[in-house]
């Protein structure tokens, strides 16, 4: 199947009713006709369902669909994007291990990484992750590198080909958060990533009606390396499925951060229109970026597909269809930023991206409020910075609302 067809039919299985939509299975647990059958399910020797915290038919359908469109072996869902990140990382690292992460991460992810020191895990935040900086910072204790395809809200672009090459040479796991870009724009597994993560609450869902996260396993064989002793039992039994087997049998089961079946259904419904929505998001985002770039009241605009962007060349290399719908701009002061927000009528002020509606936020006082001044500077967050998630409304209406709000400054 080609990509758009996979969005609707990828790994899809009809049940005996012939329902065209995956049914929502609202059952905590599942009964079986024999003790032997339930035992085999719980032992993992046969297929089936026992308890929704562990697996559920609606959730399985969603996981299979995302694995299909990302080109992964298998996917594991989670209650949110943050829980997906936490599960993926803690499935790999142990006390004494080291992580290299981009400093341009989403504020919540940055804080999660920073707090791993409580478990004896050291995290090195690099302003730029590339071939040179990785070679300078990887040590024998480095277990994984974590970065976003396009940083949120820094909007720096990762050169995945170069970074994955260094990770492969050093048997380091590369985890890529592709929430901002989605598999419509890029499939990181094809560029050497080992694990791909999405906050499905954003573009995958598309309409802000369901929280969720997902971890896509590319089937790496790096876990056979002696540095991953915590995977030894799983590589022997499951081979390239070791990451997911360990995740589902240990931290994933223990933590219980299960996706709701209703949210799985809503995400399945949303993903079918991903291509249509992403085309409009990208088209509108570059139009807004160009408009802001020409306005004298705007100090600077950051969108990778602007020719003035320092990431333009990388954007051209990896993102021929557009660089998603997120952009940032600066208005000279926090006062100006707040005045702008307070004079918007169409655009909503809230903490999300990837909605069909255009959204805006002042990161420094909201999603990055818990970060220090030094950390904010690392993340590219300033007091006068605004982040806009451009929706799929008519572009004339979006720009008109921006123009009216700028008049207040």
C-alpha cells in the first residue's frame, strides 16, 4: 500500500460484524473457556486478551496502524506522549548510564530528562546534535541519543542521517520524537533511527479530542551489544523484537500507563485524514511565516522553510513537502507578546499544537515556566517569543486575525 492508503487500511482487520470502524472494546478484562487458555495468554505463548492495562483489541488496532504508516515492526501505545517518552527511555537506561539529548526539546521532555538524575542517569544537553558534537560527547556509558525531528519550540532541524551513522558506529540507540513532523513528512526509521515516538494528541489525532502517545520499534539489533546487559534475556528469546518484548513485559506492564480504548478509537479516526491536514498545515504555515517576516512590528520569525532560516538547507534536504505547521516569532517584549495574544479573536491561546484550529502560546510563561533562565536560553525560549501552531482555516482569515492583533502593539 502507498502512504495515504495505509492511513486508512494499514494493518486493518475487520471483525465478524463487518464494521468499517474499529469497535471500541470497553472491557477491563476478558474471560476464557479454560484455565489453560488464560495461562497461555498471560505467559505470552498464545495470542489473546486478558486485561486492558496490558492489551485491548481497539488499542491493538491503533498500534498496528501506526506501525504500518511509520514502517516499524511493532508499536506500543501509552496514555500520553510524555508517558511514551518515559517508558521508552526507562526501558533502556539503568543507574550509571548516560543520555545525550538536544537542548531544544519540548519543555516537558527537557524537564523529564533533567529529573533522571534522581535515578543516577546522567544527561548531557547539547545545543546542537550533529556528527561532530556526538563524537566529542559519546562515552562508554552512553546508551541512547534523544532528539526531535524539528525542535519544539526551537525549530532546529536534526540531520538524522549523520546522527544515526555515529549512533550505529557506537552501538547507541537513537530515539526520535517525530510529533511535530509525523510520518507524512518524514519516517525517521528510514534514516537510521531505532525508535520513533509520537504524542498522538497532536497531529495524529488532529482535533484535540484525545490524549495519547505511541512508541514505534524499528527492530534494532544493537541490544545484542554487551553494554545492554539488561536486554540479554530478551535478545536471546525475541531477537530484533527485544525492545518491545522487554517494554511490554517489564516497565510497560508495571507502570500501567495504558491508552484508553476510546482515545485509541479517536486517534484511529484522526489518522485517516493526516495527509489532507498536513498539506494544509504546511501550506498555511509558510504563508503566515512570510507575512510575519515582512511586518515591521515583528522582530524575527523562525520557520525552517524560510530562506532566511539557518536550518533552510536541512529543511530542503528532509522536508520537501513542508516543515509542519509550527512557527515562532518575537515581538520585542513580553508586554507586546501578551498584547498580541489578548487581541486575537480567531486564534486560540492554549497549550497544544497540531489541531485543525490555529493556536498560540507564550512558551516562557507556560510550557517552559518550570525551566530556569539558562535552560530557556538553551531551548531558544525568550520573553518576547510566541509559538504558533497554524491550523487549516482559510489563510485569509488567519492572517486577518494576526494583522488586527498586531495593530495593538
